[in-house]
């Protein structure tokens, strides 16, 4: 008997409807074949499904079983189809009533018949809504992901037995209540700026970077707090809007990064890939393309520590996403676009050993080594970074003394200023496409949106001579000054703003 | 839009002239002007003159020097002719500085006529347009050299010559400058350019001071007034004192001076531009 069950496969950032056709033939030599699934995962799925059915106290039909996953030309791998496969076999064998209403079944089964956490449930729910499907059956552990989508019934399934009973009308599974976004609790940032002792200069730089969406680069000896400062940045960025939250959740769902029981992602992501991360791991890829670290950092912060240690290829590949806000992954099967709008924070030691210029420890690097190391700090990515700063080491003795009386500003307070500055920018760039923050401005916009007072103009001209600023540095400087003026709630950029922005210019010698 | 004739023409008598002009041989009895006359703006002033056929090199020199001069409080005086004169007026205005234009004809005759906008901008930026002739007096060949003695005369420090040929009117202004006992500055140009020949004549024969950097001019004491602006407020003094003891980071300065980061950052930029401090690896030191 032939049974059709519906499910979905993920391709790129989209779910595609898949028809699972199961035929249990009455004639023929007993066998079990799956077509339309990439060979290896097909073999694995067979064993899991067979064992799970038997361990759930159902009979596995001793007949010729043929399964087709259509469309056959779409590459499908992974374990999403275990549940529909099992139900299709049971239904063809007569253990399950015919499924009246078109529904989606999705999830990987364990050998004992229970369902495991499966990636991509959120996308399945979006597809269901688009296609007007009312019911979806997904593993209980990740059912919350789907429950944020209105208008569909999400059935959390614990194991095969449960879903069979439900379909046969013996014991109903209660669908989840829709989770309304505003009910989700916003949990505070991972790190609070108040926890970082001192480093007021660096904090101010982070505030400016967050307010204008600028990328930031810092140089400092080991232990100066570069990583800690960066980790605190998501906490001062404005909260994710609903649309942004959906975008992030999609990516997290497809990569299986939403924890069990989790639903919408409400916090801006922070990703810090190690410098040995492969190119595919960084920008995304694979024969069935999956998002990489830069897409995982979408709408959040991408922190690249030990920046010069990344391979040249990796750094080059960051160029397109930094420019366009997305990355295109082209493979034989087709090309996929992943969003990748992130704030880049790059960090580096002043030299390979890290102690160049340190007063207590001697630097052991040769001049040649230092030159080689710093040479890597130029090139296409550095051109996209607006703020450059040096983070000096912190004297541990002073830290101990100051610890008790030190009161740093809390992230919440900084965030308020950032949000206000961002609001000014939203208003300013209302009619413009693809420009959301000051860092997105092209040179042609500067004339219109960055007006200077006379003293500011004078200071700027002097600075160009004095520091031999290149045209590129000059324009970056103006953008940063624009953000500082926005934080100051001033429409016209004054000399004070320019003077401060000059502190964050790129310095040719370290 | 406001037109230039909306600005009334006023007259200033010789007794109210700035001191440096009164002393000039052939000082006019009165001057016509538009704008508001204040001898204060001539207290620290420099004339910039040069060729009408200014090259890119000349323009680059103006762009390099004028911002620093304006920042040092100089009023720029020039002759409102195209070329170096106009570029100097324009650059000064762009830097928010004050400038005075001395015309070779009456105040209602704008020559060259396309410069009406800049004429207005000078007035709007509390500068002056000055002439010794009646409003509708047409400029002629002999009025320009006459005008040059006033250009040189109004400047308190002296005259800077940027690009001049051997028969240039700038040499006339230079002669007046030296006759009046003021400093003569010249910017050396390429030796094969005709626009450098007048300059080298001034340097070799007339003892003009070579200028390659604005400090060549700003470090000069102004004769008579002895006016040198004392830079630096109390904050700057404190920073210099602290850095005299040891090198400090921006953070440490903030803490010691109990100021916020933006204030200190701004100050450090200004001080490093004045070659008072410099930074390496995050630490500030006194400029050696």
C-alpha cells in the first residue's frame, strides 16, 4: 500500500516541502530501500527507523519497502525524515490510521523510539505558515522554536508511540500555546561594562562604535581586557527588533544552536571564532550550504581575536559581507545567500609575543617578525574599520587597590545613549535604501549629512596636514565625528567632535 | 538673497587707522569700506600676495599654510584679485578665519565680477572690503600698485609671497613691506618655473625669509604690539606637568585630572597637533 507523508528539508536559509512516499508492497522479496536521499544518510536513517519501530513495540513489516523523497534532485541530508519515514511505514502496514489533513512531520528518532532535538524546526514552522498547513509535529525539545509562529498548531512529540496514539485518536497530544514575543523575558547581557575595571577610553570607543555601527580594531598586550570588553558590546547595542529577531532565530535554528526549550533569540549574538577556523566554518558552505560564523554573528558582534593570525584567504573573504551585509555561497547544486550584517571587532597583540612596548616584560620579537606581523594588519578588511585604538595593559596592583571604590558605568546607561543616537540616525536616513547607520554612509552622503562648524573645518584641515591623513582615513574620520555628534545630540559637527574622533584614527606606526 | 549693495559704505579717517598703517609713507587721508571696522582684527595680520596665474603648487601651499595661520589667530589681508589673492581669501573663509580685501577700484566695482559671492562671504564672516577710491571708481593700471601699499600697510607682521614672476605686482607689495620695516616671507617654488623667478629674486637679493612650514611665520614676534597669544589653559598646563613626570595613558590622565574621557581625548588631539605631546602604544609623552 502506498502512503504519502509531508515533511520539509532545509536548503540554505529556506525550508522546502518534501513529499515522503512510502510503499509497502505485498509481493516481492523483503527489502528496505530509500531513494532520493544521499546514500550515506539513507543507510543511517534505515537502521535508526527500523530499530526505533521495533523498540516502540510495533511490528516492522516483513515486505518489500520502497521510499521516495521527492523532489529527488534536491540534495537532502541529515536526519529530519526519521519521523515521517517511520509513520509512513507504520501507516502503510496498517498500524496508523490514514492521516486526513495534510500535516508536516519532522524530526530525528533515537533507537528507543523517542525524538531528539533537530535543527531547522523554526524554518519548518515558517514554511507551514506560508503553505497554509495547520498542523506540524516536531520533537518536543525544540517545539518552542515553532510555537512563536502564529496560526499553526504545533504538536510536541516525545516518541513514536505518542504520535501513533494521537493519530489513531487514542490519546491526544495537546498543541503548544503560541508564544507571544513580548512575553519573552529579556535576559541581561552576558557581561556588563561595569565589570570591566578601568579602560574608560576603550569603553568610550565601544560606545561610539555601537552607536554608529562602526567596525573597531584594537591593539593591546595580552590580558589587557580586549576579549572582555568585546563580550560586553552586545549588551550596549539596541535590542533586536521583531524582524531582526526572526532573522537571527532562522540562522540559529538551521545550525542547531537554539538550546532545548528555547524559542526566539532575543539577544544580539556574540561570536568569536578561533583563528584556525576553516574558511567554510567562517563564511559558510558545504555541499548543502550552511551558514558560517559570520552569519551566526548576523545582527550582533563578530569578534576576531589574534586578527593577524587569520589566514589571508579568511580575511579576504570578509570583504564582501562587510561591504554588502550578506555572503553568497556558490556550490555545484546552486548558490545561496546568507545574511551577515555584523559589527566587526578585531583585536591584535602589538607583536607576536605580545609585549612590545610593555614596561615590565621584555619583547622577544625581532624587528623582522614585528614587521611581518604588522604587515598583515593592512589590506582590504582594515580599510573597512572606522575606529582604531590601543588598549594599554592594566596594572594588577592598581586594580586590587581600586577594586572596592571603583564604580563603572553600567551597560544599561550606555545603551540608553546608544539607542538615542541610533534613533537620530534612523530619522536622518529614513528615505535612503541600505543606509541605516553612520557607518553605512557613502562619501556622497557626507556633504549632506555631515555639516561642520567653522572651527571644526579648520581643525580638520590642520589635521589633514599634520597627520598626513589619506582620503580614506579622512572620510572615516568624518563618519566617526558624525556619530560622536549624534551621541552629543548635536546636528552640526563641532571641533570638539572632530578632536575626539581624531583619537581613533588609524596610526601608521604602532 | 542679500546683495553686496545692501551693505552700507562707510568712511574711516586717518586718525582712526591702525598704527601700522598711519606710519606708512603716502598713507591715504581716508578709506572707504564695507563691513565693520575694528582695529583689533589687524592687530595680528599677514598679507598674502602672489601671481594671478597661480599653479597647483601655489594652491597646495595656501591649503597647507592658511589653516594653521587662521588657527593662530591671523587675519589674512589680500588684494581680491584672481589667483593667489582669491585662493587666500577663500581658504581663510573656509577655515572660519577673518580676511580683509583691498580693492584696486571703487567698492561697487567688483573685478573680476564672478567674485561677488566671495565678496559677500567676506562681509558675512565679519571681514572687511576696503578701498581708497570712490564707490564707482574704475580700476586702472596705476591704481593696483597704489593699492599694494595699503595691503602691505595694514598687515601687522608682514607679507607672504606665494608664486611671483619677475615683473609681478607682488614684488611691488614686497618693496612696500620692506620699506615699512615689516617682515617679508616667501615660499620657494620649483626652480624651473617662471612663477618662481620673482620669489628667488626676493630670497636672494632682498633677504626674504624662506617659509616651508607655518611655524616659520607663527614663531615670529609681531613688531610693535609684541602680541603672542599664550596658548593653553589650566587643563593643558596640568597635563604637561603630569606628563613631565611619567608617560601616561588616556585613562590614567582622566583619573588623575578627574575629567571624562571625551574631554581628555579632545585635549590630547589639540595638544598633539600643537606638537606638545605624542603617543605611542597608548601612552602619552612630552614631545621631544
